[in-house]
C-alpha cells in the first residue's frame, strides 16, 4: 500500500551517499535502521502492520486461520528473513498475472466466500517457496517476493560473494509450478515453467522485468494459460554487470551442448533398440521404455526422472518412505474425450509434490529415488499387471540376491521367488502373491536394462542383472551424458518439505464434522443420536496400531484394545466397529464413502435399545502435507433378540 520497498531504497541510497562519501567506512545494519527511523519510515510501516497478531498470544485450540506465507494452513506468523550482506541473493517478485483466459467469466469473489485459488510454488538450488493463494481470475492478483540465495550451502564458493561471471555459470533455473485448488480442496497442475534468471546479470542496475508466458500441461502443452509479470533483482547490487552479448552467447552455447548430447544419446538409443529387436522378433511388444514425456510434453530419458534423494530427518526408514509415497494421492493423467488411451505424463518431482498427487509412474520414481537415498540398490520396473494394463513398480536387490518388489501406490512389499519352468511337474513351485504379470525393462539413475529372457512373465523372470544373455544393458556412459545432475536437460530435484498440517487440530476438525454428518443422517431416518465420548477415546489405540502395521508390517497392542472395549461394553450389549482409511482430509467425502460400505452403513444407521455411537479420527502427517487419515465408527447397543 505504501510502496515500502521504494521508500526504503530511496533513504538507503541517500544515507549511503551522505555517510560513505568522506571515507569508505562500513555501514552497519544499525546505521541503516537509524537512517530509516529518522525519516519516520519504520514508524509508518509499524502502524500499517498492526493487524499481524503473534502466534504465541492466541491459544492454539482454535483451527488455524488460512496462511499468510509459505505454508498451507498456518497461524499468521510473519516470516522474518535475515539478509546476510556478504552473500548474493536473487530477489524475485511476482507482480500479478494477466490473460488467464479460462477464468474470464469468473465473477468477483464475495468477501468470505470460498473460491478457487492459484498458488505458485518455486524451487531454486535446494530452496522451496510458496506464494499466498490468490483467487482464480483473468488477472490473478499475485503479489509476492521471494529471496533466493544463490549459494545455499556454505561449501567452497558459498562463503565468498559471487560475482556476475561466476553466477553466469550457474545453469540451475528457477522452477515455477502453478497449482489451482478448487473449492473442495482438489488440486490441478496448471503450468510448469523453468525461468532463466541469468538475464538479470546483463540488466542495467541489476533489475529486470520479465513477462513469462505459461503454457499448459500434458495434451495442452502448446496452449498458453496466462502471463506472469516477474521482476528480478540481484542483491547486493553487482559492481559490474555483463553485456547482453556475453549472456546470450553463454545461453546459446549451453543449448547447443545439450542438444548435441541429446542427439548423440538418441542415435545410441536407436542403435541399442535395433540390436535388442534382433535378439528376438517378439521383443517389439515388450514394454521397453527409454523415453517418457514430462508435464510439458518434453521427451526425456527415463533415467533422468530418478536421483538418490535423501529426506533429511523427515523420514527414518525405507518402509516409512514407502508409506509416505503411498499416501500421496493417485490420479491418472487427465485425457479430454474418450478413446480409452492412457495419456502419458511423467511429472517432474516438484510438480508431483506441489500437486500432492500423480500417476503410478510418479509414485514409483519418487519411491525409487528415496530408497536409493537410503542406500539400497533400487530399480523402477516397467511392465504390466492383470489384463495387460501397463504399470510401473519398484524393485530392490539385496546383497544376498533377495529380490523385493515394492508397490508404490499401496506400500506393500513382495518377495520374488522365480518359478523354474524346467523343473519336473512334481516339484512344488512358489505361488506369486504380487499382481505383476510381465516386465519389459528396469532402470535407475545410472542403469537401464532391457529384459531379453525367452519369456517376459514376471514369475519366471530371473534377476541376474550382470548376465547379458538375460538383461541387455545400456552404456552407463551414454546414460550419464544426458542424466547426470548438472546437465541442463535434467531439472534439479527439490528437497522434501516438512508437513504443515497440525495432526491434532486436523483430527479434531474432521471428527467434529463427521459427528454432525452422522447426526444429521440419522435425524433424516428419524433416529436420535447419543455419542459415547469414552468409547470414542478407546478407539484411538486401534487406529495407531493400524498405521504402525501399514508402516512397519508389525501389528501391536491389539490385546489392550480388545480388553478396554470388553470393559466398556456391558453384558448383553453388542459392539460393532469399522475402521476405514483415506488419504484426504475432506469429511463430507469420507462420510459418503463410509455410507457405500454395508458394514459402515449398518453402524451409522444402527437401531435398537440404548444405542450409543462413537467415532474417532486420527490423522498421521507425512512430509509435503501428505496425510494418512484413519476413521473408526463404532456403536454399542443392547441385544434384544
């Protein structure tokens, strides 16, 4: 409102002129603050900021208000960023959008009315940011500034100030992902864009304004979605800017180098494929996938979708990683119109995480990356499940030769014991429990192997990966040339973010809403509802045990739960309980699903003498605001029969 940036900049320029003219002494932060105080700017700003409340003053029992910055749903804490004057920053401001024509007809949202929103997610050199959600409109009102550190890690060059020439060699783009969230909380990916920020190095005053045209995703990757106005600024100012010729030459050289590497890899891949087909003519129907299209319709080698990914302190075990990946939502890539064909879209990791849902390939790529991060030898398998439906899953190879399949959508693990087709009929063969039928190829960030065994059926498949008569490898050098980090065809992987969901508050919210929904439903049936709070509380251990079992495969604490329920249900009464698991936090949707289950419907619509109902909701949070939501509905009543 007050153009604080502009006014502060004027005063600082003036102060530096006055104070620094005599002898070039260092100005401290205090001097600059003093100058701003003298001009009364700080007081003006403080007056304007009266509406910001401190998080600690308010009791945390009420549901947190929608966010002010960075996170989904957080109490309004203003993020305070300390600027270190000895480091280089890139200040990226998003100053509104225009020409989002799909929203031309959207009416102005009324105050307090829930409407669809746009959120912009950014990733640059291991730092992630998120804009405040703004209402969807033809000209969405984005006004956000992001301070990106050029060297996040204090290693080597990170400790000294980088000059323009050194910054020119940093080819990491700013990856921007635009997400639309509808009124029900469903997310869709609108656009994914790689911003070339280095044009600012040749700009006068180190400030440049860019109008970024965003294109759609998937089948609409050639269709413009809208334009974002972006202002880039290098901070502190560069002593010497580069000439536009230098930056343009650098970009042209990088493009040329990348194009040449990609061309050579394509030539190699064609040659490899010809050789593979010459082994057996039937190989041409096997699912050997060397390239896959990302959300922008760009064909990239499959190995570039994988990179060892360490989750810091957010995930402790490989099985917990598998559980986390399985609670991210599953959604097939959208296709306009029928035709039954599967639209292929392997998402970059940032797009998958920001949208919080994706196809089975996205899940498998993320799980493979996390398991590689945990030091396991991991591959993504491409093949089919029942009825010939194409599918991808993950496989780990133990040092003792044990092969384990991991289903990324459910978190289930299966040990693979191959059937030997040459055994005599009386030898008992292992019964496969996994749903996979055929396997065409396996790959990770360094290897690509095509299955050249006589049959591509998984149950007879032998995973002796070093035996070239069973698995035809691709050259590791060729893969490295196009898939190693730092090659500009491979977008850098973002780090995982901690969950912004408060498990207790969310559990409470969903539970309160469910109670209302159940009571209203029973009222429509002419039944009264009496809730038993004690019984509701007793359901907690069961929900915790279910989640523990999903994560570790170990079931514990069932005896205590059964004992407590027996004590709470008097003689001559019947107890019925039904647990159900969701990966979304929408109570109405969960309730509708519950009613579709006959067991659950029986509990909700229970009739009888002394009917008492109970419900318990437990939300388990995982990184990236992914949640496992367990709901248990129960009733006890006097058996009259």
